[in-house]
């Protein structure tokens, strides 16, 4: 049992750091708590694909190609940390359509509610919530997933020098944060996928990441599985801490992975808006993809503007965590493979976590072939041509 | 005239509630118990008023005889009783034959059940339910607001689930345990603080602290210290105990010192003083304190469960509903919490009301003769004349002061 407050053994600078970062991390973790990462089992994924996999087609853009205003609701933390370049460009009016970004802390329920209210056209959400909204018959808004923002963010960390790979967890206790959310199902899926299911690893859930951090400090040879940015935070607080296990890599090496990924967050659009202004969504995806590429190439510059933009509460922690939050911008068929496999895995663990049923293929937005490579101005001025023709 | 050795003849009307005794019966009772030479007619209004305030002459009788035995003369006793707060009232207030009173009250009960008051109340509730349903349609965002119809539907979906009652029972037990521990602890600490000034001085700042620390701080620290299963009990406990303590302490402080002096003079033991003088004084405070803290225990307990998500618990269900954007279930569980909270409150307040009732009659009914005998023999055995003399001196001082 834990004894004291988690701050006691920390030297003064770390303590200040801790207090400063605690809020940021709590927020980020809460955002990801639900999202967690879970991989599709191969077999459950194939069951789901009885609703035939969608494919990218050569077609023209739907709706109006005139510039429009797009209202975007963002969750603070990993899903927004790759969008820095896009946010800066949008602020300086450097985009064809105008994008109004609003951060809603880590309160994804509010983001979802406001999407349903019609306040937002595009939102970032934990990866299970798009399906939850899709399956919710009580709400009026129809949604479509347009991209995946983060893959796995979970890491096995320990102070035990003898733990070097996933198999070393057998017979051990691991402290985990994120019960009932996607981390729980992700970890269960990975353990099963590597033959460590059926209680071979004693998973003990804690209600807050701080309890886990406290245990890492107090307990000798303690093992924990935590999401970023808590891993980065734990590094500053626990001496001799190592991170030998990357849950995301373990997921990909499962035999049952089949192209699925441990998805943490994704972006969802209001279907009605998408049909009326497809070009605005296509531009969003182009810009978001470019921004992620830029962020990964310019980590120092990208992390230094997180506080200013509002996407994270601390630039230093952002810098430490950025290489490990699996920033991506998966779209189209790649997104389908990654996301549907993930949803199938979560569904296998607990159907309620995705709202009861696997979403149909219409849940996954397929942009017209070539649309993400074509020039936005060119597509706007030639709405009769398919993007593939423009790209050539 | 009562027998001094405790063997008294019981009068038939003594089995009824004293408030239904006629003046003649009350006079007869006083003649049987008051000291020789007492002016029964002068005492009648005083005793009647004491009965009106919940006192029971059957319980007072031994005290009266004790006072007589210790030498207080009738005039002084009367002065003492008046000093003790009992003011004369028209003697015929309570004069109502019981035979007639019964049917009247029964009819009254029937009438209140169907009263226009209740009808009005029901209409008001229906009106607000309609407003709620209307709001659901106007807001038209089921992630934000769920109307009563959809909530009821979600509630029935939950009730048919196999573990519904287990979940309810688990949360109920946690919160009830926290509350009852705090109730008992608060009373004990208040009694200690009332008796020992040092204890009060030591406890007071801690109680102030408990009252002002934000609930969320408790939750975060307790999660680390005690884990999620015990969190609910600890939090309810910590939220309720300052409320119970504060009210109980104020109640004890509000006790009538004159009554205590009288009891002391009559040789009443500490436990009896507690039951018959302190209890009526602190009960109203404790009752009002409990009304507030019962609600608080549920509010804080469920909050702790939502944060700690122990399994099985209502808080975990609410957390899951919030996580999966299942607002109807969230509303349904909220309704369940409200129902359980009301059930617990009603049950506990009923028990408390029982404890707040005058006990004299109940005490008298249980083998009064034997108890009186015990009382008398103990008095004769254990009161040496020196103590009797000192009591007499005290009584004289008291009355001359008056």
C-alpha cells in the first residue's frame, strides 16, 4: 500500500516541475485514457469486414468548392501536438478555407456534445468515440472518421534491471492507469497476442497516474504500464527508470495484428458538413499531414510553441514526449486498416466501449483518389475534374 | 402517599400517555408521589406545562420523591421547577378524554393523505417533469440532456441487468458505513470535547480544517493513501464527521444548567442525566445536523466512487456512462443515487426520531416496579448521610439564590 504523498522523495526542482506539469499531464492522460490503444484481433477484424472494406475511388469532390469557415474542436495534448504548423498557418490566414480552432482542454465529452450541437464541423477525439457517436441512436449528428492522429502511446516502464522484454512480465505485477478505457483493452489484447493472457501477468489498475508514479518511487523493482506524457514525467521523478517495453511495437509484432494499429486518437467530421464542403475537409487533411511531417522534422521548434498555441501546457514536457506519442496522419484505406482493426479488438474486449457494434464501412471517410496530393486552388477552380486528373 | 421503600400502588391511568391525563388524574398522581404537604394545585400548571414540553411525570416521580427525601420542602420544589423553565399554563389545555381524541386523529390522518396539499405537490412535480421533457426536446442534444422518458427507459435497462442490485448494495454499504462511523465518532468526540476543555481546544482546529479542505484534495490524497475501495468510506466519513461533531457539541452546550443542578441535587446518575437532560437538549441539534450530513455523505461518496471507480459501484457505472457518452445511463444512475439517498435518509431519520422521543414512558413501562425498587434500594444503600447533608446544603443555596 502506498504511504506518503507522491512528492516527498522528489528533489526541489523536480517537485516544482511536477506541480507545473501535473496539470498538463493529467489533462493529456485523461484525453488518452479513453482512447488508449487497442489492436484489432485478426479474426474479429475479419468478422467486422463482412461490412465490405471501403476503397478510394476516382471521383469528383462533393459539395461547394468556395472557401468556407471550418470550426474545429481540439483536445489538448497528443492529438493536437502535431498540428502546430497548421494552427500557425491558419492563424496567419495562409489557408484557402479559414479554420477556426478551439481547444476544449481534455474534456472530450464536451467536444462530442458540441459536435452534436452543431458548434463544430471537425473534432479530434479518443479513438473509440467516433464509433460510439456513430452507434448512438439518440443523437442527431452523423459522423465520419477522417484521419488517425496518434498511434500507441503506452510504454512498459520499470526500475527492475531484469525486465527487458514483454515476456519478462510473466508472473509479475504491473500497475496500470486507464481501467475501463482503451489502455485496459489495448494491454489485454497485446498480452493475449503474445501468449501472456489468462492472468499470467497480474494487472493492477490504479485510478490516477499519480498513484502509479508513487508506487514507482516507493516500491522496489516496480513495473508499470503508462501512457505518454506520464512516462516522460516519471523519468524526471524516478531514478533508474527504464522503458524496455513499447506496447505499440508489441502490438505490431502480434501475429493477429494484420495491419491494425494501436490507435489512440482520431479526427471525426460532421457528415453533413463533409458532404457540403468536401474540399475544406480535404484541405484539412493535407494541412494536418504536412504539419505532422514538419513537427517530426523540427521537434525543437514545434515543441517550443505548444503553450503559445494552447495545444499543451508545457513546452519542455512536450519536447520529451513528442518522439513517443506516435504522431501520424493516416487517411483513406490505411486509416481503415488501422482503425477498424483497433475497433474490432476493443469490441472483442467490451462491446460497450465502441457503442455496441462495429461501425459500417460508411464510417470511414475515403477521399477521392489523388485528392490529398492535388493543389487545393486547382481543385477549387476545376470542380468538374476529379483530383486524380489534376494530379495527372 | 407513595411508599418510600419503592413499593407503590399503580394507578390505572398511568398506562396511558401523560398528555391524555385529566387534571384529576394528574392531581392524584402528584399526591401519590410528591412530598407530604405539597400544594398539588399550585404545582398542577407547572407539571402540565412540563408534560406539554415532552416531560413524563412517571419519570419525574422518583426524582420528586428523591428531592423530598433529601429534605427540599414543597415550596422550594415548586420554585425549582419554575426556575427550570416550566411556566404555568392554563391547566385545562391537555384536558381531553382519550376516547374522543383517537378517532379525531385517525380521521385527520386519512384526510391528510388525500389532502389538496398533496395534490398540489403532485401537480408541481408533474409540471417540472413536463418542463424537463420539454427541455429535452428543445435542447435536442442527447449528449447533453436526457428527458424523463428516456431516463426511465435507461433505468429499466439497468434494473434488469443481473448485477444491478449488487452494484446498488455495494455503494449503499460503503456510504452507510462511512456515515455511521462518522455519526458515532462525531458524537463521541463532541462528548469528550464537552467534558474536557483540552480535547475541545485540540479538536477545534482539525474540525475547521476538515470543513475547509476541498473535497477533491481529499480524494486525490486518499486515493494514494487508502486505495479506491476504501476511498468512499473515508470520504463520507471525513465530510460528515465535522457536521455531526459541530451540531452535537452545540447541542451539549445548549443543555439547561438549572436542570443539571436539579438533577444533581436529586442524585441522578451521569448516565441518567445524559439520557433525560442532555438528550432532549442535543437531539434537535443532532437531527438537523444529520439531515444535512446524510445528503452530504451520498454526494461525497458517489463523487469518490466516480474518481476511484471501485468495482462494483454506482460511481464506476457513472464513470463508464460518461466515458462512453451514454448520457441516458448517467441520468438513470443519478436517479438511482437520489432514490437510495432518500431511502437511507428516511430510515435513519426515523431511527433518530425514535431516539428523540421522550423516553420516560417507555422506561416506565418496562418493569417499573422492579426498577423503582432497585432505585430506592440503591439510594438507601449508597447514600451515606454526609452526602445527603451536602446535597441538602446545595439545594438550600440553590433555592435561596432563586
